[in-house]
């Protein structure tokens, strides 16, 4: 069995042992790893319920399928970490640097990410229902197939983001930056895009814009074929000709 002393002694040794025998049990219960450098450690599937990791360096660490439900992540550096499939419901990541972090399939229900840096992060297939993402930087982030129903993306930066086939029903995307964003096949039904500039969106072909509120929005005279605009609400829109 792998214990905390092995991890404290050498992350490389810990990773090597886990690589040689993936079935080996790793027990960190009761450990205090606060402010410890665990960069690039293989911590996949570990139960952190009774482990203290506040202030730890987990950059590039593999935390896929780990149990972090009851874990205090205050001050933890999670840049480029693998958090795929992790339950992070209700966590507070306000202002946190999470650039290039892997959240594939993670449960981020009602998570707070106000002002967080998520540039280049992979959020594909993640559950972000009712997530608070106001002023978050999601430039070049992958949100394809993500569930953003009821999410707040007010003034969020979605420059170059991928939202292919994402569910974005009843979301607040007002005043968001959408330059180069891809909404192909996305469902934005009942969402609000007040004062939002849609002119530089890469594509929203096949998107569902049914009953979306585009008050004072800016977009081209024509939009891609296959877009569902049933009962679209256009209030004082600014129409620009196609380039």
C-alpha cells in the first residue's frame, strides 16, 4: 500500500510505483499536505475526504475521478491539472487561475467561477448548470457538449471558445465577448444576450436560438442555415451586412 510518506519523499517515486502497479491501494487518510509541492503527481482516484491540501501545488497533477467533495481547495494551484470526472459541486473558484485545466465530464453544478482564469481549459461534457461565470476568462476554452443551462456568463470572455452542441438554455450571456466563438449545434433557447456583439462569432450553424432575447445585440443581416430562430426576440438590434 502506498502511504503519504512515499508521496512526501518523492513525487517521482510515487508516480513510478503507481505506474508499475495501477491496482496498488493508495491511502492518504488523515494526511496534512497543506502547502506541499505535488506538481504532476498521479493522484487519480484518491479519496481526499480526510486530507488537508490547502495551499498545495497541484499544477499538472492527475486528479481524475478523485474524491474532492469535502476537500477545502483554498489556495490550491490547479493550473493544467486533470480534474476529469471529479465532483466539484458548489466549490468556490472565484478569481482562481485554472488555465489549461482539464474538467472533462466534471460536475461543476452551481460552482462559483467569477473572474476565474479558464483560458484554454477543457470543459467538454462538463456539468455547469447554474454556474456563476461572470467576468470569467474562457478564451479558447472547450465547452463542447457542456451543460450551461441557467449559467451566468455576464461579461465573460468567450473569445475563440468552442460551444459545439452545448446546452445553454436560459443562460445570461449579456455583454460577453464572443469573437471567434463557435456555437455550432448549440442550444441557446430562452437565453439572454443583451448588448452582446455576435458579429464575429465563427459559426452558429444548426444552433437553436428559439426565443432568445437579443436586445441591442449586433449581428449580421443573414445567419447560417439550419439555425432555429422561432419566436426570436429582437429589440433595437443593430444589423450589419455580411462581409
